[in-house]
C-alpha cells in the first residue's frame, strides 16, 4: 500500500511541477488530501503514515510545512505501539529529520528537543539499524556546544566516540575528536584540547580535509593559549597551524566551509596583531569562498557579516559596521525593521550567539558615537538573550561558564554608569550599577537554591540521580590511566537518561528563575541590623566597590592591572604558610595597610557590623586581618586590625543577606570527629576540641569509626549545629574540593542533595572555603556544598589551619554562643579573645592562626537574640492590662447591681 501511494504521489508531483507556480498551492492541498485519505484507511500502518509524512515534508521543506510536521508528530506520538520497534524507529527518524530542518530554520531549541526525543526513544527501546550517531548524536552534540550546554555536549560526544570506537568507524571517531576539542576550547581546557588535537593529527590516517579541520581547531586553541599564565607556547604556533590548515584545505577543496572558517580565523588573528591590511585580505578570501558555495543559511551569512562589521569597527569605519549589524538583524530576526529603532524588540530575540555578538558590537559602536544610553539598551537586550540561554541549561558547570560572557558585559556597563555619574551625579546610575552587579553574584548558586526549593519530589529524585552519576564519573576520571572507560560510558548513558527525564518533567516556566533585588528592602534591613555593606566586582580593567550606609550608595573603583592586583595578592600570599607573617611582621603590617586603603573600606562609622560581598581573589582574603593603621610593633596582639573596628560577616550576594533567617532551634550539636587515631592523618587536638564543645552543648558526638558519612547523613537533620572536625582539600583545576569522613572522602558536590537545614555548620578543617574559583560565582568548595544542601550560616576556613590553635579558637567560639552571643559576634569576639589570651605565645597570635575562619550568614546581634523574651514580656504586660480593665469593670458592674 505504502509503495503504491508513494508511486502515485511521485507521478502527480512530476505533473504539477511542470505547470505554472500557482499550482504549488494546489499541490500542497493535494498532499493534505492524500495524507487525510491515508489516515482514514485502517489498513495503513502507523509506520507507513510516519514515513509518508517525512517523505512529503522533505520534498518541500518550508517553514510552514515544518510546523505541519511538528503537529503531525504531536498527534501520532500517543498512538505509537511501544512493542513495535519498526514503528518506534520510524518516529526516531521523523524526529531526526525534524531536528535537522528546525536547525536550518534557526529554531535551535526545538531542534535540540527533537534530537533528544529521538535519542531517548532509540536508547530506551534498544533500537537498531539506523545511523543514530550520524543523524542524531553528532548534530545534537554540536547544538549543545552552540548554546553553551558544554556538559551535555561533552557527554554526547564521548558517548558517540565510544560507539564509533566499538564499531571501528574512523570517520565518526575523527568527528568526535574535532567536536570534543571545541568543547574543551569553550570551557577553558585549552591544553587538553591541544593535546587531543596533536595526538589525533599524528596518530591517525586522515584525509587532507580532515587534517585541515584539525589544524584549524589547533590554531584557535593556540590563540587562546597565550592567556594561560603557565603556557610557554609562542603565539606564532597559531598562525603556523592556520596556514597548515589552509594548504591542506585548498588542496582538497571538498569542504569549502572549512576553508571559509580558516580564512576567517586568519583574518581575526591578524586583527589581533594590529595588521588590518592583511586581516582585510584574508576576510575578502573568506567572503569570496562563501559566495561560491551559495550557502543560503541565514546564520552562516550573519556570522560573515559580523566578522566584517567587527573588522570595519576596529579599523574605524563605524558607519559601515553599523549598517552590517542591521543586516545581521535582518537575516536572523523575522520582520525586523530599523526604520524606527535600530535595535530589535526584546520579544523578537531568541537563543542565538551571533545575535549576542551583534548586540555587543552595536553597544561598542554606540559608545564610540558617544551614545551611552543606547549602548546600555543594546547590552540590556544581550543580557536578555543570556537569560534565555541559562534557562536551557541543566548542569551547574555549564551555567557557571556561560556567566563569563555576562561578567565581561557587566564590566562594560559599569564603566558607562561610572562615566554617567561623573557627568550628572544622579544616584540612579549608581543604583543601576549596583543592581547589575548583584545579578552576577553567585547567580547559579542562588538559582539552584530556588529551583531545589520549588522542585517536585520526582524532580528532586531525578536531580539527585543525575548528580550521583556525575560524581561517579568525576571519581573514575581521577584514576587517570587506571580509569575504566566502559564504566564511565555506562555512567554517561545513565546520566544522559536522567538529564532527558529532568528536562521532560520541568516546564519552561520553572526554568526561568531570576529573582530581583529591591533596594528599599536592602536599605531597611541594613539599617535595622546596624550594618554597612561593601560589595565588590573584580573586572578585567577595574575593581569596583559599592558601599551602602545610611540608605546611600557610595561608588569607588581602581585599576585592576597587574601592578595594582599584585598588592592584593601579596597580602593573600602571607597566608600560604604558617611562618610567612611571623618571619616578616613589619612587612605584613605595611602590606596589610596598603590592601586596606586600596579596598576603600569604611572608617569611623557608628555601625559595628560590616557585611562584605567579595569577588574574584577577594573570596580568599581575610578582611578581619587587614591593617587600618600601620605601626612598628611586632606584637601581634597590638596591631590595628579591621577586626577591632567591626564584626565582619560575609555573604555571596545581597540577596542572600536579605533572604537570611534569624529563627533558631534549641541548640544541640552533631559532632563529626574522625580523629584518625594511629594513622598518618591523626588530628591530635581534635579530641580536645570535641571535649570543649561537649561541656557546653548536648548532642551526638561521633568519634573515630562512628564518624562515617552514612552516620552523618542519618543524623544531620536532627541537630541545630553541625560541627565537622576533620581533613579537607580545596582540590585543583582538575580535582574537585572534598572533605574526609572516617570511611571515605566526599566531593563537595556529593553534599548538594542532603537537604539539611541546621542553624549553623562549622567546618573545622583545612581549606573548606577554597576550591576552583569562578569570579562572582565564588569557589567550588566544601562550604558551597553545604550551602546548596540548605545551610544558611557557615563558619569555614580559607587555608590550612593549625590543629592546636583551631581547638582553642573553637572553645572560645562555642563559649560565646553558650553566652547567648549571635554567631557573628561569637566569631568576632573569639578572635579578639584569642589575641588577648596570655597563655598563647606571640608567634601563635599571628593572623595566620586566628583569621582563617570566616562567617557567612545571618547578621543578628545579641540584643536581637532576646527578642522572643521581650515579645513575651510585652504580650504578658498587655494581657495583664486587659485583664485588669476587665476585672475592674466586672467589679463595678457587681457594685452597681447591689446598689440597684
């Protein structure tokens, strides 16, 4: 039946294509009638219906017909026979075709969804006899890379590389290497990308075209390698790689698109080398080659327009560059018109990186034309597209990396606001600058907390399973050459399955989580808490700081060049090892004061609470130990620390501060003390620390073999204070931060789904606040793991802490809590008491020993701690007054009755 219908269709199609153009509409109607006729025949299988729909569309792939195919897909899906593998495979093929054309028409989100449906059905039902790598996984991996979903891209590419290796498909192995190098490049793993490309070029039999593509990617990575401090490679390697690619691709000429990309890369490289003449020559070659291809893909055209516009802008031809940007908008945005406003309307924007680049370049043009307000409008539209991109991402790592573009854009906006404020002194500029900075502060952590809170039980289960597989992959990869590739691939398959399920269960509305801060709320809370806020933004060009005091914002900035940032680094370097400060107290004193003056901290305030929201390297700086006034003393107890002026609290963002709660449970402690007796990990003074706390608070103190991760999870929700006295590691660029229990070492990300809500978590271990650093987002540390698990108030360390002095400090800290001091005050006062303790030697009073622990959390004074008591007394007084009035009136009534 299917064969006869297709034959019938082909004859009619040949007939109708031979007449005038108006018959095309009749042909479309005819297709509809045929389709309707088929669906009416019960004898036609679902499989045939699906194949016919695909064949009909492919012969005339218009956007209108694509919408019809999508509607058909939605209609047919519920009717599929899940036991009929041929039928299911036909649906897989439908979605792969749909995904291909959705991508061609610029509908990237829909294309990803179609490919994901195809892949989910293919692997869930163990289907075969289809090139799933070629027609689904390769394009899906590339689309993930395009939208910045790098974790999914890497997983997908590794998955089809594994499949290609098992089937000995060299073409697909080559494609996987090429695409994986793109992922590594985009995630900053430049050396990994270079090693992968060089190894592949020299170890496999490849065509000239394949080698040319690999050399082109290699050149792109060499360009970026110069930004890696440890790199010794010459930038000439980039040009050599591009020229090698050029010679191979020009010889082969089977893929002119690759040739276009290589010309473009050489043009951009020469532009970076301030050689605009050669850059223009290479661009003209790229343009001429592209025109020969006759590629009508609007995205490819727009990319070429952008390169040309950027080249013209950099060489001073602003007017023509601006005209080309209009062409980009016209190519990528339906019904775009620049008659009224050059910038497109926000509602017409979608997830497209070329649009992002165009809006950023247009903003730079407006700045060059001295139109700062219009530049801000253009950046605002770019921020909106970034939000759309963020809503598509599942994995934490991908979300954080995508924030880098936002940071660079934010810095440019801050420079504009600073300029506008200097010009007219309007406070609105500072407020807008502060709110924009806030949007970048721990945005991924903040959104994750809101998402976790709003997730259904099934979504939480899926998210946790997703994280479990991710942690397994990380741990297995840490084994290096001993890692089991088969196990990693199986974990990637499971992770992919959970990821697709999570996407399926999460409506689009739930993905867009972006709570905004209200300045009036912030002003009022700061005033109530008698607190000054200082928030930093560490950019490439400048360090910006905002100080809020008495409901006013004050704005400062200073150059963030190598010379200035070195002053901050020199101060932090004193805490790298125990004797650095003790060996040079005068140098420390001077360096601490230089850093203090540079950071523009408040002086002589009537408020005694200082809230610091750090950024960049400032996450690792102990503000308490800064020197407010230099002196010649070598007595550490008599130095002028910022600690003596303020109780210092830290937060990830002002929004975290606003959301912090002052409610407390009755204080009880869950203590985890592995101690590690008779091992090289032994913590001698950890027992003393445990005894100090036990004397003050009831609780459950798990020591040695009882201090397991399982026992911790079992008891974590039953106590108001969680105290972990153990070993921890900050990890490095490759190894995640971790904390050690008696039986196992736990990655920071394994803590995410514990779902605990204690009043306080004390991480009495080394480097618990240190980890791989992302500007604004902060460190990927053990402390972050507990924040995502639900802990609002944390005390953790910034470097390797001393076992003995830590036990002394903790004794003072818990004594202060027992005496009803707030956590903030208990921390600050414990440090002051430590300095005044005559039993501690001067050497041990070095800031290295007492300033390691920083407090992130609620600001609450001891006066506020008694609010319940005051409230009860007040209510009792009011109650007594009303009772007295009632009693008096009743007595009066009785007396009047007697008189009557």
